[in-house]
C-alpha cells in the first residue's frame, strides 16, 4: 500500500497537553494488566516527539516507537537519545521489522489516520497473543455532541480549517467495531478529562486472543 504522509512539524518534545490527563490512566492500565510481570515491552505507534515513550521508559518499560514525522523523530532523538524511536507508520510492515510486544499504545493518533483499518491491522500484528492494545482518541459521545451543539461550539470542536487536524471522529461504538474487526477481543473503555459523559478523551483497551 502506498500512502503519502504529510508530517506534522512539532514545536517541542514534551508530552502534549492531552497527555497530562491521558498518561496517568494509561500507566494505571498497564500496571494493572502486567502487575507482577517482568519488564514489559511496549510499542508506541505514533510516538510524536517521544514524550510519552520517555515517561514509560522512566517507569521501567522497554519502549520502541515510530512516527511518520521526521521532524518529530529528530526532536525525540535529540531529547531522548537512549530511546529507539524512528520514522515509520502504521502503513509499514512494522511487525516484520520490530517483532511483537506485550503492549502497543497509540495516544491521540487514530483520529488522524486516513486508513484506520490498516492502522489497527498493523497494531494487531505488533501485539503478542495475550497482550493488549491501548488506544486513546478524543471522545465523541452523543450527549457531548448535543452539549456542544447547544453551546454553539460545534465549529470549534470539529474545526476543518486547522492544519493537520482530525479527519476521523470516533464514538465508543465505532472504535469498538474497528478493534473487533481487526481481531481484538474483550474491549473496555476508560474516560479521561472531565466527567465521563463530557470526557475529553476515551481510552480503549483491547486484548489479542491467545
């Protein structure tokens, strides 16, 4: 498959603002799932400038990551030279190059992906049997959308004029369907940022069958 990627230019290599409420939940999910295990291998699909990967590495996880932005990876390599973060995307044969992992995380990425089925297929291949995928994306619940409409905030929220903006808007149902179609099972969700009905993001945890 040939897909031309328009890479984002990053200003810094710190975790994004969204990571301030997403990362604590992701760390809790990983710690809960792998409690008592030896060091866990994690693949960060869409690692950006490496901020989240660096946090995981400091917690003892062995982290590998890719991002299609050469600018983002250049910043990651300067700021986190000990982390194996490289240019790559879900449209590449990543499992053939990197192998499989106990967990694959992808934080605030799937909403930017042109071909989400290729994305989750690659993710599925990267996860070891019995391992998990952790996917976060802005939450688009039905009550939240009603609230946005009532407050006149729909244009701000779904802004089409923003460069490198979101091109897919996921609900719990649609994200579940995407992950199930890829072969994942036992999908559960957490909601972060605000109360669940108006959450900023949702985090899906999906297991790959043994």
